[in-house]
C-alpha cells in the first residue's frame, strides 16, 4: 500500500489513500492491524509527506490530507513519536 502512494497514476494513488483512510480507524479494534500500523506507520507518514511535498499531483492533496487526519485521529500517540 505504501509503495502505491508513490505511483505516478492518480487513480492508483487515490485508491491507496482510500485504503489507508479505511484501515487506520481499525487500529484500536483489530489488534493485528494496530500492530502493522505501529511497526510501519513511520514509513506511511514519510510517503504521505513526500507526496504532499511535491512528489504527487496537486489534485491528490485532499486524499493525502485524509490519511494525515486519520493518523492524527486514530494513532495520535504513535504519530507524535514518528
């Protein structure tokens, strides 16, 4: 999923952003999901920030912002460490 955030095709990036937007709220509900996000969240955050920083098209910024919002809302304790 993280690799597809860096693809040049906008539909692929939108789908990947949607995946993470749906996955992150499940961190507290499903322990294995929380474990994966805890272990790989830093890489996800880095990919999102690279996309916002200019690697992705400006039309995709809302989708990246949704991931940041989901991280802030559902994984705040980890986000502040990353």
